[in-house]
C-alpha cells in the first residue's frame, strides 16, 4: 500500500470517528438541537428539511416543495432544487451527499451564497434529522443521474450509489425519514401543524408552491400565493374591516432585501408579524423598530405637510396611534443574522434598523403622494386612536388612584401563597367561586395562590381599553400578577413563575379559558412567549372498581382503563360477581363505575389536589406561540364578530391545535 493511500485511509477513518461522535452527541442530547422531544421537536424535523428546500428557492433554483405524511409514519420531502451535490468532497474525501447528511453543520461548509437560516432552532442541518431518524433515505437528481443513500440513525448503510438516470432537466432532492421512536415522546405528525408552517412559507415565498399530502387520510392541500405578503395581510384581516387596500413596499440595500405589506382595519389591536430569513421573529427586533420609526415619522410629516393636523392643534400622533388597527407583515433577508432574546427570535443586527427605515420612509412617502385619499383616511383613523388613548389614560389614572392595579393592594378574592419567590410560585386562575373554594383548601399554600374568577370575563377583542381597565375581574388579574399592563408590562415583575388557567371541561369552561388567553395574549404577551402560561388538565372521568379508583383524562385513557379492569375481572371472576352492586344502570356488568366530571366543583379539595394540582403527578399544558400569525388568527376567529367562521373553526380544530397547548 502506498503512503498516499494509507494517509487517505487514516484520514477517512478519523473523519468517520468524528461523524459518529457528532451523531452520538445529537442522539444523546436531542433537545440541544431541536428544542425538545415532544410533538414540537418532532415537527422541527420536517421544518429543517423544508427550510433547506426553501433555501434552494431563495437561491432561485426551486419552485415546488411536496411534503407527504406516509402511512408507515415516515415523511417525504421533495423539491425541485439543484439536488444535494454528490461529487467527492475535497476535504472529507467522500461524497458531498454523505457529508451533508452525516456531518453536523455541514451546510455551512458548502459556500451556499443564500441567506442563512440560523435563527432559533432552524438551520441545525439535515444531519440532525438524519441522526434522529430510525431510517432515512436520500435520493438526488443531478446531472441526468439519480443517486441514492440510506442511513440508520444517521449512519450510512452503504456508499452513495447511482440507481438510475432521468430524462429532461428536472433536478431535485427527495428525503424520506422515519423519526426514531426511542427518541421522541410521540412520532405522530399533525396535519394542521405542518400545514400551518407550509402555508406561512407559501405566503413568504410567493414563487413557491407548497403541497402537503396525508396518505393515511387521503387529503392533499396546496398553497401558492401569487400576492405573497399582500395575500398574507388580507388573510390575517379576513374577519376585520380593512380601511384600504394593503400597501406594499419592496426594496433592497446592502444585500438586504426588505418586503412589507400592511393595512389598517377597524380593529383596536396591533397585528404585526415579522420574519427574518423566513423565521418568525416573535420577539421582534431591529427590522421592526425600523419599520415603526419610519411609519410614525412619515405619516406625521405627511399629516402636517397636508394640513391634516393643524400646527396649533393639541393633538400629537405618537407611535402607539399608528399601531392601533395596524396589520402588517415584514419580511427581511439578512446575510449574517444575529438572534437574541429569551427564545432567540429577536433580530439584533443594528444596521437593519436604518435599512428598513430608509426604504419604508422613501416608498411610503411616494405612496402617500400618489394616494392622498388613503393617506387622509389613515390619519383620521389615527387621530381617533389618539383621542381614545387620551381617554384610556384618564381611565387608567382614575383606577390607579384607587390603587386597583398595583400589587400593593391585592384583590380580596386572591388567596396568596406564603413564600415570596416568584420563580417557585404559581397562581391558579380558577373558574367559579365553588371550584375556587376547593382549590383554596386543596392547594399547597406555600407556593400555590388561587384567584377565583366569576363567570365570563370581558372579551377584550371587542372592547376599548378603558372598558377593559374598568372590568373588576381583569383588574384582579392584573394586580395579582403584579407586572403591569400593555406598554408598561414587565414580565420580570410577575409575582408568579407559572400562571395556570383552570376551567371546567365543558363548553363554557373552554370559552372562559379562551377569554383569559385572549386577554393575556393581547396585554401580557411576553408571559406567553417566555412560557409562563399553562392550562390545568382536570380529569374527565373517575373509574372505580372495588377499592381501586383511577382517573382518566380523555376517552382513550378511559377505554384502556376499562379494558384492563375487565381483563383483570376475567382472571378473578368470582370476586367480581360478589361486588356487582344492585344499581346496574350506572354500573356496567363487570362492576366498573364510570363517572364523568362535569365541572371542577364536583371534585372535593383532596381530589382536586391529587388529580390536577399536585406538581408531582399533574399534567399542565404549556401555552406556546409557535407562530404568532396563527395565534392571532385563532383569537380573531374565536373572539371576533363573525359567527360562521368561528363555528367552522371550532369544528375543525376542537382544541387549540395551532397554539400547541
Ligand atoms: C448543499 C449544497 C447545495 C445544496 C444543498 C446542500 C441542498 C440541500 C437540500 C436539502 C433538501 N433539499 C436540498 N437541496 C439542496 C448547493 C448545491 C449547488 O451548489 O449546486
């Protein structure tokens, strides 16, 4: 064997060891790479592959992405990009395809001159998907040939092989993977969750058609929006009355393309969604600051120049006035994005602020010169907002003077906890005084506080801010949490580390929960983005057989408990017969008593503690915003004026599927 070959061989095996180490690291601590191993992390696998296909689209080489949820539980993602390169990688000494699929962060090693998707959990690389898959198959069409490689838990089964040729010039990549069930808590994909992301990507990349197929259900949906962000804004405002057609701004400076669509509607809330390299920057950042600054300055200049605000008038329009009723989508592409914040979804690059500010300033001024009637309408709307803001300030001052909002004067109904360490304290906001009473008795008073809420709180989606602030229940929530409200809201001042909503498992209960969530979402949003809001899960059934008493939290669990009890009865037949009570109609023949809890009030304090409040044994669902746009849409649909879309929505979703609760 010649020296050169020997050296290569050594190099090759050294690389192999590194690869195995890399894959092992991912499998050992998957959460480091994909956030968690719940349903959310599972769905990140699809996002990761799709992001790569979208990268090809951004580079101008792909117009179609097809995602298939297969019957065997695997997922296939196909695109019409350039195809992952297959030639021998000069440094790694093996096929580039194998490198991309097995080496962590190999994407970066291929001088792809597109915009990096490295925000939050995105951009970790397809090798992470490979490492977390029982089986992954990659098929590449490139230079007239079809190449293939298969992997098990990230390790190649064989070398990259040519398995055929194709006619025409349609290059592309097809990746099929089966998530590793020993890693993920669940391996069941949710059609709606995947659809939500593909729809979002279709709005953000108007040239791409996204298709989602569910083979088991036989459903297929395609998303393609010629209007791009304009269509996105229209969709967000579907159930609001728009004041004008969306305003569209597009421009590029220093290699940073900026695209924005916005409109004003009759709503009181602001619905602004920002993206960097297709990643939803839920915490905002410099691109958003640039947009807001330009909006305020340009509209104010326009208003004064055209005599819409008199020089001597008392009204000054502030940033807040231009935000009321504003629906906007901002999408920028940044070469080296820096992501900051709690969830790494806040753009930090300072240069982006002035880029966006300049582009919006120029283009919006031009637009207003050409569309004076729309300009006038918007200014008038903002003047009304300024007046309402003044009224709200007065209302707030009035209530403040009564000390109704501060935490020095806690609401009488609140049973506070005894320790004074927010991190370890939690507050249960409970529907109804009777359940509130049980919760107060059942709780661990050292760290659990209880705030009972009477009936349905105000629908904040439909009320003006002064009405919201006058509402007693809302005042109680604000002062108990103690972190202020709206612009003054400071999540670090929250008196509790967990805000847990506990409502009945019926229609009214779910309505009250939605009202509470809407309030928190609109006025204390950071509590949700930092993951402090939870939903308690009381059991739906109590199942009793003899001395054994178990709780079931859904119908499936109920059925499997009954099945187990029945099979146990078969083995001890005589004992069961003895125990069958006379009231046979409430009890099934095997002596199993099933009672359905209608409300929290039906449980005594001890039961409530045991099933729903004991941190050792309870389940609480964390409310998260995977996509702020989807969350907005949910609240608007559930709380808005129109009845028909709400009915349709509830029928379709039944639960808060998109909120990922
Ligand atoms: C590395 C380099 C290039 C493209 C890709 C990877 C790529 C990855 C995936 C994953 C799914 N679809 C994909 N398509 C492409 C650049 C290719 C070139 O320069 O020709």
